[in-house]
């Protein structure tokens, strides 16, 4: 699986949009981009994923560049409860390779008043 | 649905003791995996399974054994605990890789080895 690079930390004011970048320049054509977050010491929580099109769900939006070498997770109206570590990972879509996920150290997002 | 259930939540062992961390899922997921997380670090894959009867090593498998006799359960065994195995352990499950196969994680087992 391709490796990802994320900034170690970001701050965001409550109510504003939080834009979390991720670089995955070695991503291959069959790899999906997944985003998870980990609040305090709980288990990671799935947020959103995509292949090459932009995606939106009730939690967030995912913008993937046309060359697929980077993506941005957008939390449109961040709240204090969104303070967490956010992980961007890529996952092979083929059986056998798709379970060897590489979690980096993620981005610590701090949402402040 | 309960999702992914891990037991126990906390455990303290002495060096050399053995124990089994339990993981069960009720979503009929074929894929299951174990990760450990150490302070300031991301998750590292220990072992994984792509189905009942099939297991394979991840990034940091030494000191751990797994088996997968049923789809629902994927226990992680520490044969002789060492202080270096003090960590938080997460179990995860998913459908096979594909369009819609996010991992579902348990809430972790916090293990201290003295």
C-alpha cells in the first residue's frame, strides 16, 4: 500500500471549516483513500473514503486531486467534539493486499472556541 | 449490532505470563486484524486474517499468535508477555477490500506488562 504524509497538527476555530491535507503521491490505480479519526483513546472511527471522485457524507467531504496524489478532508463546521487525530490511509482494492494497512501518525486537529 | 467487541478493556500482566485478548464481531466480516498502538505512534499491524482458517503476519508479529476458527472470533495470544508488549491493542474487521469496505474497530484493550 502507498504511504501517506500528513501535517502533525492543525488548529481550527469552532464553527469554521477544517481542511486536513494528505499527500499520497505513490498511490496506485486500485487504491482507495480512506479517512479515519481517533478521539482520545477510543478505537479509530471511519469517516469517508473515495477512489477518484469527490465524496460527501453526513460527517465530511473528501476532495481528491485529479492526479490522485493528494486529498483533503473537509469538516464543514468543526465543533469541539471534532478534536481528534485524523488518519489518511490508502487501501488496495484487491483481495490479499487490502488488509495490510499502513497508519501513519496522523494529524492532531484541535478545535478551539 | 454490537460491532467489534474486545475483552478485557484493561489487563495487567507480569513478565512471562500468558494471556489471550478476545475479539468478536457480529457483522459477518471476512477480514479481521489486530493492531497495537504505542504513545505518539500510529497503529501497527500485528496479524490479520482474510477468512476462517487463514491468518498471516503483519508488520510486528513477533511474540503474538493468532487463530481464526470461526468467522466471528479472532483471538490474539501472548505466549510469554514482555514489558515491550505494553500497549493498546485494537481489533478491526471489514468486508474484503473493494468499493465499500471500511474497517470497523473495537474500543481497545489496554495492556500493561510489569
